[in-house]
């Protein structure tokens, strides 16, 4: 059976995207929460000093490649190519043999890179984190060698993920980061129980490789169930070896485009001085929870359908789905950024201020988090734009935008560090990264409009009035969260401005106050959207109400 589904009727783009994005968001939320537990344990056991800098620097490249290979960026490029190839064939099912041929070549390439990286670990780490001391560099090189095998395993898992996405199987790829985090947390706890805090860095590094192996085995086992052994025989429609190598040759461009946030944040870490490295890392990890829930889920949920519509030359439907994904990206990312700005200081204090993590580390992470927050809407919107560009096969545009963003981060960050006062150094690399990611988003938006203009009479992709409603609702979310924080007597932005309000719940535990403030922000955001008459909110509420009524009848 072909991936094209013949002439079978499709659900509407909005219904399918909402259902898929909701399911992806659920698993992503679980994964991000487990990742937060992992990082909290790392902060408590290792702290924010030289040992933490060595560990963070060693894990930085594998973490980058994990998000590229194991969490959707590589599979985004592969999924778009596989779907377009299937639509172009129109008959037969070349996917199993196609995946088998790509798998052998991918293992050969990534295996060679892993061996090279293990041999040149000190030089690689010195390039990624030049501020490390010689002792930290030696320790970090050993840790890097322990976790580099994850790169090969994550690449193998990414290919299986792309194949399952082509079959519109999203639940297991979305669950695989959960499997990864469970394995890493287990390895960290085992190391702590066996050798104390001194054994935690090596246990974390080895746990990354073990987590990658678990990710691949889970998805590979399910793919073997989906594709029986007889389906792996090479059909006449399968591409030649030259075409397969050509596909792999385009992957670096696709990866470069999809990896802009990770590469930009890696460049920001390269600008860090001394103990800023760990502070930037923890701030980025806190940012990943809303970023993964919004941008990654919407981009991945829309990609298979956009790729199929592009292959079928149905550009009117392509534009409608693209505009819908962009509206939802701003609808969800703007209040997330505003709310995280409001509760950020308390969140960092409650989650990280334990054990070896002191008040200085809390201040550093809070400043870095605030400087990173403007890039949250940019990353969410650009993820949807990347899905559209990949669906159209325009990987050069995405790669160039990512490259320019990295160059701007390095140049702008260096200028800021040279010009600004030293007491705000902790937020300057992150501020340069945020500005660079907004520049990439604008570049992608203009490039996608130019790409669609010959195909559509008026390729409008962004609704200005909808964006204005989303901005106002985000402001309401921040205001609701700030008011509740003040009522609970917790430290928050605009503390002096809110001092006219009485503190009514001074003895409330910090975690309960945070939960109340987040709930108040969500209620204020939803109420503002209803009052402003947002059409997407009404549509989502109607679908949710219909679903609940259907469940109650059954």
C-alpha cells in the first residue's frame, strides 16, 4: 500500500493538525518534565562551578546532535523527501527498501564521524568551549568520548522516526525522548548511589549513549512489525544508489536549516566567559519546555501534510495549512514567553536553588533566561516556516538563514560583550542569540513568500489582526501571573510597581504559589482571547467540546 492513500477522503488540515499536535504535545510535555528532573538532579549534584562547566561543555555537542537527530530535525528533512518521492511514484511502495538503503549509508557516514570525534575529543572540546581551564578540558574530553556514540545511535533512530512519520505513526517517535530521559536519569542515579557526586558526570555521559540505544531499539522493533521482512526486497520503483547518496548529500543543508536555534545557542555558549557556560545551559533547558511543546509539535504535525500537498501541487491548501500553523504558533508561543518572564525568577529559585546551586547561580540563570525569552516566539514561528520550506524542497534557503543567524550571534555577541557593563555579561550572549533568531525568522518568512508568489496570486501567510489579538492576550497572561505572585508575597518582575497591592497569602509554599500564578496566567490568557473574539480559539474550543460530548455519550 502506498503512502499516498489513493483517493481516500482526508480529514481537514486543521482537524488533523490539531489532533496530531495535541498528541505530540502530551508526549513532549512528559519528555520535557523528565528532562527538567534530569537537569535539576544535575544542578543539585554538580552545581554551577568548574566541574559543571566541564560536564556541560562535554554534553553540549551530544545534546545538540540529540535535538538534531533524535528529536525531529533530521527526520524533518528525511520525511519531506520520502513523502515527495512516494507521491511522485504514485504506485507501489518503495519506502521499506528506500529506508534500508538509507540506513546502511547513514551508519557508514555517522560511524566514521563518531570515530573521528573520539580521536580528536580535546581539540573539539577546546573549539566548542575555549574558556575551559586545562583541568576542565581534560575531564571534559573523557566525558565527551563516553557520550559520542549517541550520535550514531540517534541518527539510526532518526531514520526510523522519519519512516514512521511517513506512515503517520507519531506516538512512538514522540515517546522516544521519554525513553531517553528515563534511561539517563536511571544512569545518573546509579552513578550517585555507586560512587557519590564524583561519579555523576561519567554516569550522565554514559547514560546518553545508553539512552540513544534504547531509543533506536524501541522504534526499530516497531518498524519491523510495520514492515515485514518480505517488504524489504528492492522494488522496481526504488531509487538507485546514486539517488540515495544524493539524498544523504542534501541532509547537511536540511540539518543546518533546522538546527538554527541549537547552533545559535551553541554560538552563544562559545561567547560565554567562565562560569557563564553552566548558567546559559540551565536557562536554555528551562526554555526548552514551552519551545518543544509549541514549535516542534506544530512543525512536525504539519510537515507530512504540507509535503504531500506540495507534491500534489495543491498550493491553495498548502497556503491555508501554512497560515493556520503560523497563527497557532503565535497563539501559543507569545503567552508562553510572557508567562515565563513573569514566573522566571521564582521558577529558577524553586527548581534549582538546592545543594551546590547557590544564589549567584540563580541570578545568572534568571538573567540568561530573560534574555533568551524573546527568541521563543521566533523559534516557534520559524519551525513552522522550516516545515513549509522542507515540504517545498527549498533546503538552501533554510541553510543560509541558519548560517547567517550563527554569524550574527557571534558578531553581535562579541560587540555587546565589548560595549556593555560586566555586571550584565550573563545575559549578553543570550540577547545576541534572540536577535539572531528573529532575523532568521524574518528571512524565512520573506523567502517562503517569494517561493509561493509564482504559484499563488496572493500568498498571504500571516494575519496581522490575529497577531495583535495574540499579543494582547499574552500581556493579559503576564499580568495575571504577576498579580498572583504579588498576592503570595513572591519575588517577581515589577515588584516595586505592584507594591501597592497587599500580600494576602504570605505563608503559601513556593511551589503552590507558582502553580497558582501559572493557572491565573492561563485563565487571563483564555479570557482575553474570548473577549477579543479570536477565531482559532473558538474553533479549538468547539472541537474540544464536541470531543468531550462524544466521549460522554459513549
